[in-house]
C-alpha cells in the first residue's frame, strides 16, 4: 500500500472515497482506517522497513557508532528539500558532503536508500559514502536495499545478488585493483554469461596493463556483450600489446602520402580475408548487412588501431577513397575507444563544419575527452553555431571550471541574440554545471537586460540565477 493512495483518500474525503485497509484490524470506521493507515505509513517511512507480524526473533544488534560528524542542521534541512523538490541536485549535494568528510542525517537514510535503488553506480557510491555506519545496518533490514548492506566489499562480492556484485567489485578495485582482478579470475569460469559482461566492466576502475591478459582472453568469449566490453577496455590501456599488434597491421594496410598538403593520398593494401591472428584480436569476420567485406575489414582495422599514429591529413586522405564512410566510422570508433583527445576534438570540429551527416557518434567522442579538453573543444564548437554542439552538453555531467563558466556567462547575450531558442540547450546544462561563483556576473547581466535585449530568454536566465544561488547556499551550509 502506498502513501499516495492514502493521500488520495484524505484529499477526497472518507465519505467520497473509501480509504484502503493498510493494516489488519477489526471493522472500524473509514476515518479510523485512514488514521491507522497514515500512522503506520509514517512510522514505516521513518523506520525504513515494512511492517511484519510479531514473531520470536533474535534481538537486533545495534548499529556501530558513527565516526563522521553529521552535516549542520541547515544542510540537513536542505537535503530533505532536495529529496522532495529538487532530486536533480542530490548528486552534487552528496559529492560536497563526501568531500568534506561529513554524513547525512539518520532520518534521511530511508529516502536515500530508496533513491539509490534506481540510481547508477556512481550515485550509489556517494549515498553509501555519505550514509555513515547506520546506512548498511539499516539496509540489511530491507531486501530491496541489499545492495548497500555490505560495508565490506569483499563480503558483498561473495554474498550479494547478481545485480549488486559488479558494484562490490568496483569498490574492491578502488581499494586494491590487483585483489579485485584476482577475485574475478577465480570466479570467472563459474559466472553465468549474463553476469560476465557487467563484472568485466568493473575493471574500468583502476584499469592498468596488468588487466590486459584477462581482457584479451575475454575477447574470444561466447557472448557478444562480453567481447564488446573487453574490446572497449583493452583499448583504454596505454601501450597495450593489443594496440601494438594492431598498429603493425594497420601500417601494412594503410599508408598516408602527405606529399601534397592540398590532396593527400591514402594507399590501401586491401585485405582479402580475415587472418586467424586478427580474429584472435577481436576482428569480426561477418560484416553487417549493407557493408561489403572489404569495407568491413578496413573499418575494423582502423577502429582497433590507436589513432595517434595517423597524421591529421588522414581525414582528407580518407575522403579520396572508395570507403570514406566506413573508414571515417572506424577512425571515430578508435578515437572514442582510445580516448584520444586530439582526434576526438578534430572529428567533432569536422562534424560541425560538414553539412552532410557523418558516421560519427558525437556524444561518445565528447564524453571520451578529458574535462579540460572537453571545455576547450566546446569553446571551439560554440563559435561554430548551435548545430555544432547539438546533443553534446548532455553527454557529460562533470562540473565546468570557473574559467569556462565565466567564459560562457559573458557570451550568453551574444549567443542568445544569434542562436535564439537553440541557446536553451546550453542554458539547461548550465543549471547544474556552471560554477556558482560566477553568479555575480550572471546577476550583472540580468541588471543590464534593457541594453542587452534578452527578451524571451529572461525567464530562463532568472531560473538559472535561482539555481546558482541555491547551489551556492548548499556549499555555504556545509562549510
């Protein structure tokens, strides 16, 4: 029975809507049923566990004493307001709490655990870190909260459910990457196919060259999801044997002749079949529908090769071949997988300056950039117009630096005048990513509205200023 059903009955009145019988009881009036149900639901929400029949049970051990101080009272009030009205700001509030070595108030733990049920691993980690010693103790009392019931990640990896073990393995990797890898190796042969991909992805935490043998063996796994995860991670290892082997193969297949800067040429030694060694290193011999065998092999060779080996003239050279689309797609996949800042930026600028659609995953390229590089690329793209940044602000959630935040605020009037409603994509992202310290600049912009002719954008800018003020208050209250 949910609180919303009781609320509906209370708002409608018991004479018009019969309230639900929340707890077993003798026949009583509708008013009594409503009051009993509301009392139970309120206690349940405070206790963080459902009502159970009275049974003889072993007395529950007390939670361990807290070792972290609770957030100040104003910050605690702010948390309850965020949970009720502004849940989109919860991740930032939690990060601020964890950075300061504080913990959330005990009364908030049931709501935080409920929020964590549907949150991603990063948010769950923040909730567990901000919950103190009481949170895992409370989580053990509710089957729906078992993901947070194991303060010891080793115990969680051994005992948690299938969906929660990857999270436990990530926590182990944060503390000791070698131990996490050893645990996964020991359990690998017994893991079900649907579990292997998510467990393997946990190696992204603390990824190093020591993980390459396990990842390389997973490239030949029977499940496609496992193979794709392994191929993605192995390319994130700097100087891996995988990248060295594909570099040697790519140099045998492609040669860039940059003798003429205006018309560089790409010489291609077209492979006729997939070599067995290539297959062992992840190459898929079966092309998707609509792509020829030669184009498919060439695309994969580029996708598996570090793009840093190619000169920037490679883009122009590809254009003069019969396989422009597949080769550009392969180069884009490599830039993303190897997280090559230079090539991700070049390809994003190419996409912005090209009228026709290109086979590039722009959000993935933007997400692969290091934070400072992402800001640098975004500066360049903003100057190219709204189409250049379409879909990009939502591809990342990391906060913007104070320098970039100030750059953006000072350019808002011009962007609003030139882009009109297309500027909303930046304004929406700015709510949660602008550095709150630039609030004075934004307020100054609003005061100069008559000269700047902000027009339709004024309500959006007012909301942005209110959000920055709110986020600034979050920091002030936490100290």
